[in-house]
């Protein structure tokens, strides 16, 4: 799992009195888990919805954050997050069980503040408080407050590493990347391991998200 937050300190904690949230997830187990983690973060007023239709009537009353599953039974969670943002909601967090690089691109390009790739419908993790380690086996990848939004904020990638990352962003497998670059799949895997160490995230969607945010790839 990876979480990329543009402004982690302000995502749920910027209002000290009583942060509010809406969680829009079809799976009741996941919805309940996300709500519990929001409570652990200090949110004290959480409303829940299981579909776009159920959530839309509530958009007119902005809350501090909306957490929405990318794939809802009656529509796109990204569309819903766009609607909440247009209605004045300051923060949006997209949730997905799939390591969907295209969805990561769309979410970040659309202004979503964070993207969570869970890997499974029940393995959800969020930090227990701002700046704390996440729950369970999840990893939290943050840009430190005030850090530059360009590649200088991370260890510099080599030209070959950037090319590997660009092909990952296009959805190519290690084998396909190796064919394109004249490398073995094992060599590609080694490049990805170095990229992961430099960017601070070990999964493909997380690496692409960081690279897009920092301008390493476009």
C-alpha cells in the first residue's frame, strides 16, 4: 500500500476543534475501517455513504475531507471528488484496491490531495496521527512540509532510471520494459529497486505518483 499526500499535516488536522469528513465506499468493511482510522486521526464527525447517489445530496454542505473509492457501484469516485472540490471541500482522498497507474494520474491531475492503493479491500492503513507511522504494514509516503515540489526534493535519478520510470508510467511490465531498453527483466527489477529507495516508495503506482508530482516525468 502507498499513500501520497501533497499536504499531509493539513489533510485532516488543520482544523483543531472538530474536523469533519465523508467516507464514500461501497464495501461496508472497508468503509468502517476508514472511518475508524479517521477517528484515530482526530476526526469527530464522519458521515458515510455507499454510492455516488447517496453522497451527492450531501455535497452542498462542505466538510474538511472526502474519502472516496475510485470505483463505486454507480459511478466514479474521482468524479465525485471533483464535485466536492468544486463545492468548496478543501481536501479529497481517493481510495483504490487496484494498483491502477492510470487512475493515479487522473486523480493527481484532478487535484486530489492523496491517493491510497490498498492492494486488497480489507488492508487499509492510515496514520494514527499527523506525522505518526501508519497502522499495520502500510507505508506512508509524504513530502515534508516546505519541501520543494521538484526532483531536487528526492535523490537524483539517472537517465536510465527515469526512462524505466517513464515506461512504468505507461503501464509496461518489467519484461516489456526490458525489451524496449535492451535489458533483462532482472536488470529492470534492479533499476526499480534503486528508484524505490530514492523516491521512498516501493510500489509502482507510488513511484509514478511521486514522479508526476515532482516533475521527474510528465
